[in-house]
């Protein structure tokens, strides 16, 4: 599907939408945002239930720094092909399937882009990039990982939750919403008490996108997605996992994160040989959707970490 604009969220200039197909036949929506004489390419990887339009402001920020920006919607969300007939269910059978999305994206989009290649990945997207970095060196010179999904925050009985998800999935309930789950997206349930951002303006902007294009929305995850996510997060606990990662990484933690565990992120970061951790105090889960003061801290860390970054002011 084409990109969707709203008055508060116009499409960045020089945008090109592409459809790419994975090795197992899934059709994904990707987008390319070009600049004159780019300094390199930033690949932007979103988290669970996100969509390209949500990152228009960030894409503009990166283009102003002289980078070409390429991005995609993961399978099962945004403008990409959904996994289940119920379009609102955020589902995956195995997180390894996301590696097929990444393969298709690199082959069909990234390989034609100017080097050096860098990546920004948020939450679930960061988990996918970390898995790739542990299996084989990814094509990116450096990784910026925002609130990586190392572990879930606030689970009272984590072992029981994992066992329940695995049992229900094994007995054929993987396509059902997690207990208490609903088809409503975070941005459709109101600003008050939301775990994503403390910025009412950016929250309202994203809500307006979904009001205009509700087909972009995904509700709560399925039991199958949760079980697959638990399996992925368990991989991060192995000591050799972090030791295999040789790509320099900047990890951004959020001090008020109620979705992923900041403590788990800190422990994982300390096991990496080539990584720095920056915590943005007061930020909820999505630092790039936060208030200007907090969001500026993300870009201060980014500018110090990514070589050749130059901010061009109009």
C-alpha cells in the first residue's frame, strides 16, 4: 500500500514505496527516502505493531543529517502482508521468520544504497538485528538499538508466563490473543496511562494516522507471538550470544520503560565487547516519539556515535 499522510505528518520528500517478497512468499512494504549526495544509508527497523508512517519525523531528521533512509514494515504489521485472517492480531510462529524479511530487505533494497550502511532498530526490531549480529556479522557498520527487547518488564511470574504461552501454543491456541488481549492498538486507547510516550502531541499525531488508515494498526500479540518472543529472549541469556557480536553498537535504554526491562538491557550491554549504553531518564518505551528534551538526547548520542554525521539546517 502507498504511504499515508496527515496534516501533522506529511510524507518526506523523495519518497519511493517498494514491494519486496521474502523467500517464503510474504509480501512486504518497504520505502526509500533519498537525499542529494548522501553520506551513507540508515536502515530504520521498527518495533512490534509499528508502521513506516510513524517514523516520518525521524526520517526527516536523518535526511537532514545527510543520510539516505530505507525502511520496511515487518511481516504481519503496517502495510505488509498479515499472518492471520484477523488483520488486528500481531502474530508470528517463529522469530526466525523475521530474518527472512531482513534477508529480502538487504538483497532488494539495501544493496543498491550508498555505503557506509548503519542501522537504527527499535525494541522487537533491535532483537531481530541482535540475532543476526550473533549468527553472522550483519551488513551494517554500526548498530543503534533503541529499547532492545531483551526481556519483558514487570512480569510478576515470568517462568509461569513462559510456560503458559508454550503450553497454549503447543495445544493449538497460538493464533489467539494473549489473555486479556484486544484488537485495539495503543494509539487507539487514549493518551492517559499509555506506556509508549509522555508526549501528548506525538501520541495524537500517531493516533491521527491510524484514524485515517486503521488498516495499518495491529492490536495485542497472539499467544504464538508471545511464545516465539520468549524463545528469542531466552537466547539472549546465553553468555556466548553476546560474545559472538562484533558489530559496534550504541544501546539506548529508557528510564521509565514499562514494556521492556531496562535492567535486562543493562546486564546484556555489559556483556558486549563493542557497545555503549545510554539511558534516557524519564523516557517511556519509545524515545523517538518522546518530548523534544528527551528525543534530543537520543540524537545527541546518535550524532556522537555515527561517524560523519553532519546536521544541515535549512
